[in-house]
C-alpha cells in the first residue's frame, strides 16, 4: 500500500469516528498525515499504567482492554475497546502518565498520534478541542456509571445492564476472547459469581446462554433487573 493510499484509508476511518466526525475535511487530512500504525498480538501490552510515553490511539481492527491491577494481581477491566474507538485521551490532554494498562485481547491494529502532535493540533484548531471535550465528558459519565454499578448494584443488576449495553437487538455475540473470566473482570466480580448470576437471569427467563452468544428473551424484564426502567 502506498503512503497516499494509507492516508486516504485513515481519512475515511477518521471521518466516521465520534471524536472526529464533525471536523472539516482539511483538518481530517492533517490528522491522518500525522498518524502511524502499529500491530499487536493477542495478549501483548500496548502500554503500561504509569508509563510516561503518552499517545492517542484509535483502533483499526481487533479488540483490546484497559485495566487496573490490584497488588494481588486481580484485574478490574475499565473498558473493552473495539474498532473505531479512541483510547488514552485523558492522559494525552491532561498531560499525565498513562492511567491504566491496555492489552490486546486478539490480534489488533491501531493508529497512533503522539501527544505533542495532538496538543499542537489543539492549539491550531479550537474546533477540535470542543469535540474532544464533549467526548471526554461522555467518558467521565461512563466511569461514574461504573462506580455507581460497582458500589450500589448487585451482580445480577450489573450483569443485566452490561448485557443491554453490549447487545445488538436481542442478542449479544461473544467473541472468542469474551470468556466468563473477562466478563467477571469487567463487572468487578469473579467467574463463579458471574456464572451464578447468568444462571439466575436464565432461570428468570430473561436470557438464554449459548456457547458463543447470549440471547435476550425479555428485554423489558432485563431493563427492570438493571434498574433502567425508572
């Protein structure tokens, strides 16, 4: 692939990413010209919590996870990151070390733009700053909801909400990496407890658990279980 073809490909993807969708074509091209591409194998660390080498990342293909790890090695998954999503924005724009570790869940390809380049673009293009503020505010809201879930909701309620948020229509496809251990890490519990919660929702005829898919049988009932029907 030629450099021009690569830039055109990045431009096409950037134009559909929420962070950049409302920017004009000239600014999209400027950003595309500054990006590099990196590839990661399943299980490979993209960056570690606390590292000072900060950049903004956008997923081209594959899935990754952002995690915090306790001293005893237990993981709390903050976010599963998929194609088209931007990550590590907080550390780029508050000019701090990476706040969490990011790991590839499967072979993944990401575009990277270095912090100093991104900050220069912000100085030159105020409209980019407005878009980023909006997206960061939304991410803060998501983290507040996570804290609320972990602190105030039962595991069944957290699981019901997660299934609703991740579902397409009435089903949730489970990629090969989406094991019960990974789901448990995302929901702040352990696999045995998650398994009991899945069986509880299935017993109430809210879901049907299959090998690579979870089918929602009663969407409104699942919303009630999640506390989203108020």
